[in-house]
C-alpha cells in the first residue's frame, strides 16, 4: 500500500499540535521524530503521522514542567495558540484534542484515559479560561455551557 507523501505544511501542523500538547519544543520534536521512526514509511500519511505524534507527545508526561514562552518556536505561534499553552496540562491536552483537532469526546477520553464526561468539563474550563480578559472579565457569556456539561455527564 502506497501512501500520499506528507507535505511540509502537514509536518509543521503536526509539530504545532505536539508543541501545544507537550508545551516544550524538545519534547515536541522528540515526539514527531518518534512517530516518524515507528511508522512504516509505506503507510505514512498525514493522519498516521499525526496519530503517532499525539501518542508520543502524551507518553511519559512530566507533571510539572515549565513552559518557556520565550522559546522561539513558542513565541512564533499566534497569540491565541500561545494562550492555549497557559492552560493547565489536562485542560490544554483536552482542548487540543477535542477542539483544535476535532476528535469525538469518546476518542479524546480514550486517548487521555479519562471519563467522557470529564472531556466536556475540561473543554468547557479551557474555553472559559481562554475567553477571559486579563482583568478576569469574560469577553462574552454562554449561558448554556453549564447545562450542556451537566447533560453530557448525565448520559450513560
């Protein structure tokens, strides 16, 4: 089976995802290289590279590592993505997988080894945090966020 070559743009996007998950340039590079090394080159596609990189990025997470916002790779990100790096690790990882990558909550829960209803809660916390202005006020109000999270967790 031949695959479609991974484009430089797809490679860059995969690196950014790894950077957002790990919060560290060296760990993001290592995850991307691990994914390349462990993937059959004949089966390599943007999807398999992304999947392997996400898996490698989440493996062996160090609980309390410091994010260097002055790092050139991080400082070159748009401000919206730099703000994602300020989220707590669990919220950040959930937000990246669920919102930025658009994975279903069940898939995200399986990848992160947590309950599906926690995905909604963590995503909601991340979204509310990202919506806060520096003075702590919200940019907009979303009155249904709590009820949607409650409904999602109530489902069997």
